[in-house]
C-alpha cells in the first residue's frame, strides 16, 4: 500500500499495515523485547499529514527513507513508514531525552549517543559546556546525509570538533568500550525488527558496562497509553542492572497518542528526578531551550495513577 495518497502521508501501525497490504497476519511486526511479543505498535489508529512536496525518497541498506515538506509541520523524516521527527515539534523530544540525564548528572564530560542520526540529540548535548566529547553510533549513514540536507536545524552540530562518529552497530561498539561514558542516550525507533535488540536486557547490561561509576542513561521508552506491558518489562529488567531506575513522560504531538516516555537509570543511588543543576531564565534563553526547564524535569516523573499501578505491579 502506498502511504502517500492524494497529497497526504498516513502513518499506520506496522502490524496494521501488513494486514492492510494482505502480505501477512501482522505478527512479524509486533513489538518485542527479549523475544517476548508485546502487541502492536499503535493498532487501530493512524496519523496523517498533508504533503506540499516530496523532497527525498530512497531505500538505504537498512530501511526506506522518506523526507517531505508538510503543510503544517515543516520537513518530516520518515523511516520505514514511521515518523521520526518533524521540524515543528522535534525539540520536545530531543530536549527531554537529552537533558533529563544530562542535568541529572552533576558534571557530564563524555557522552555516547546510540542512534540519533538526525542530529537533534547531538545538538542538545553540545549545549552543555561541561561536555568534552560526544560519540554517536548510527548504523545508517543515509539518515545522517539526508538530515544534513533537509533538517539543517537539527543536524547543525555534525561538524563540531567535540563530535566523533561511528557508523555501525551499537551492540558491537558497546562490546569494545567499557567504563568510558558519563551519560549514554539511546535514540531508537520502536522495537520492531532490528531495533528490538535495543529494548532487551542484554543491551542494558552492555550500556551499564560502558558507563563510568555514577553514569546515567536515557532511552526512548514508548507511550504509557500504548505500551505499558513493554514499559513494565523494561523497568523490571533494568532494575536488575541499575540501582536507580525511573520513568518520565511528556507531551509529543506527532507520536501516536501524543505522549512519549523516557527511561532514566543511574549506576549509583542518585535521585534522577531532581536536576543536579538548575537553570535560570537567562540560561534557558542562552541555551535556546524551547521545552525543557528545571521544573519540568521533576514534573515529568510524576505519573498518572494507572501508570504507577502498572509499573509497580499493582492490580
């Protein structure tokens, strides 16, 4: 099925799309963690954006890559039929995924990004003066090249001298880097297909081994409206590895259901729900922050009752 119809792009849940195409039952597109199926990504719902112009559409070694100019959300990056970012609201996700761990840490110097080929997380990390080096592991170089051309506001820091790029598999990179990083950020797609490995216990064990004592990690952790079983599973196994594990949530207009979650963990007993460094209004302006602030940092960890009950294993 062509996702571009009469000037509109429609984002279907991958399992629903397989059923619509009648190519399979959709079982191969279920979310998975540690081999366990966690249901569809966002079954029974879809999201559409009106297109003004298709700017780029090719297949890389790994995935279908599409960029179009939308009528109301600016340029939009699509990977395998799923929205990754839009110019209008990308900062809401980039700032929270990056600044929750970075401000929870008292003095982050060395940072690792797994994924993040659009450059948005890199841009936010380098707003911290204490950061001395940033390494990115991105498996698909086409995503970086396309972002430089069509998402320049996100990809503006790829030429920064503090930046190091590794094109390849994050798993393999982590196996060869131990006790190196103060903060590790996983900016991944949903756990369908190859990205499933980034939502499993063995990956989080490698993350822990790559981090220094006192290190903090942040991972894209889905939506409480759609993926509570997956989130609960991730928190359960992460607590076996890290002494501190918390879940935060914030609004994200173009993610299905309108909310996005973040798993934050620390190698010590630090209270990651409170920023180690608070921002003044002048600092917020100088860092060009549009979403994150110190009050929102703490507020993001205050969850609805039904979420708390699910994450605590309550009935």
